[in-house]
C-alpha cells in the first residue's frame, strides 16, 4: 500500500471453459466460456500466400475495438502500410483491408509498441502508430482519422512537434467521454538536450497532445514528467468525466523502475503525477513490460503490472484510488518468471478479467483469471489458448458486456475468441 505523495518527492464457483477446458473462479455457480470459430480466411491461407495476400492473418500487431453497433474494427501492419479491416460476425470473416497511410513507411510492430485504434462518439475511427526513423531507437508519433466509417483516411500527420530525430515512441490512444482524443507517448527530446549540455538524463519523458475537434488538429505537445522508463508501453484510460488517466513505468531515484499515475486534460495536468507502485525494482535497463489499466469505476482504476524486485516477482494486480493515491488489494496473479504483458478488462461492474502470456518451455500459453468483487479475490489462473510457434501479445476487448481474447499467432493466424460467461446453476 502507498499513500499519496508528490511523484518528485517519493522516492459463487464460476467456470470459464474453452471447448472442454474449465476455469474455476468462484464456489457457488458454474459458468462456461465458449470459443468462436476461426475465420474461413485463415483456413484457406497457407504461409506462402501471405507474400501476396493482405490480411489480418498475414499482418503484424493487430489492434482493434468494437463500435456501438457491434462491428469489430482492427488495424494491422503489412508491407510498410497500416491497414484497416472490420468484421460483422466477431472475427469469422473480415472486410477487404483499406490502407491508412497512402505512402509506405516503416512502422513499429513489436508488442509493446504497436498501432492503436479508437472509436469516436459519431463513428469516427482514429488510428495512431509510431513511424520508425533511420536512427536507432528513434521514431515519430503518427495519426490519421476516418470520418466516413473506414472508407478513407486523412493524410497521416506527425504529432510530436519538436522536429527532432530522436525517440518519440510507445504511443497510447484514447477518446474521453466528450469525444476528445488523447495521444501520449515516451519522448527523448529532453534527454537529447541534456546530453548536448553534458548533463545526465535518465530514461525518457512522458508527453501528450489532445484534439478537441475530432482529430482535425492537435494541441501543442505537453510534458507530463521527466524520467519515464524508455521502452515500456503506456496504459491509458478514461476518468469519470473528461480527460485521460495515464499509468506508466517510471524511474524513481537512480534506477528504481516502478509505476506512476497522472490525469491530464485539454489544458494540461489536472491531477499531478503520483507514485502508484512501490516494489523498489532496481534495474539499469528497460524491462519491456508495460502495465495495464481499466477505466475508472467508483473512483478506482484496476491496474496490473510486472515486477522483478527482491520482494515481489511476477504479475501483480492493484486497485488504485486516484483521490488518495493509495493502491489497495495488491495481489499476485502469477509468480512465473516467464509471465508477461498483462491485460485487464472490466466487462461489467464488479467483474474483472486478467490475461497474460507465458512460455512453459514448449508452448506459449494465454492464462486467464477473474474476480467478481473488483479484484479483492482472484481464482488461480488456467490456460485458455496456446500455440507452438511465434505469437503476438494477447489483448482483451469487449462488445458491451461481452469479453473477447484477441491473439495473433504464426500457426493459427488472428483469433478473436469470445468469452461467454453464463451461469449454469449452483454447485453443491
């Protein structure tokens, strides 16, 4: 547990089943989770065909979201283009992909630094990504929008406004309840300036920009905090009313890589950065393990993160109160040294799902667990998907109160797996 302090001064049983597998969650009822079919497209797609076939199954780093009508939109990268496609039957079939960027450009596609997609209040489609620059570990934050339901996109624009060839990477995108667009990223412009003056500078900085006109323009870049960790994805979500909540790995003291939290608005920081986790993980390197966070519920943000400190190892959950700065219900979800890249989802009030990736020595597994009391109690996790070859990071998405696992693997292609939670009766 931590108390609020300024960032710069502180240091029933439910069963989830996956075609024959069951996951015991609580002790008084049973729930099954069925799995949707893999699309006909991947069944017809052989590895050699991907050299000429543009498809979500052949691309890299797919990221998606459902709109209010239940259509699933997904962006993916293939042959230096970002493509948009959609499915009206939960991933069984996908539309013909549409190019987002009309001019090819190198795009980051590692799991921690992947394109993002958000849906606007009037069916706008917003997309962000990081363009790779020639210099090592450098890039620019890019943005485009569609206001005709995915038929076409605006010319890609660069959001970082410093004009420097340096690291602007690990973008995070969200729309708030008013429809404003928030883009946050990790930025090394201040590190570059410090080094030019022979000064030391640890890590990067957290920057953001906001659009209040549905992506037609963005505000000047605004710095949130110096000394963020360099290569961990940012978790971004919505506060109760407007603005954006950001949860990221930060560098405290010399090389303590824990996490910080902030709320920003159109005109700047609305709630100052606070230290949110106190694991005291000392490491002079970036762990490449970013955190996860859900939208606020009753004043609390559900969070998950990876740590490897002497006191704690593996994936942890915590409920963060932004008003008090206190992290409660801190719970270990996995002690496995291979556990990585946690995801969180709140399908409806009270219910939380947590998923992550782990390698067991032979296969890569997706683990899933759930809490029906907002994270106070969690059931031991079990396997819900697996693959024997290379794979992307897992993502959790939702359609109303329906949860889905999104996962791209080399052998199986892209899968959008519905997690149908249905109570079947009391268990004696």
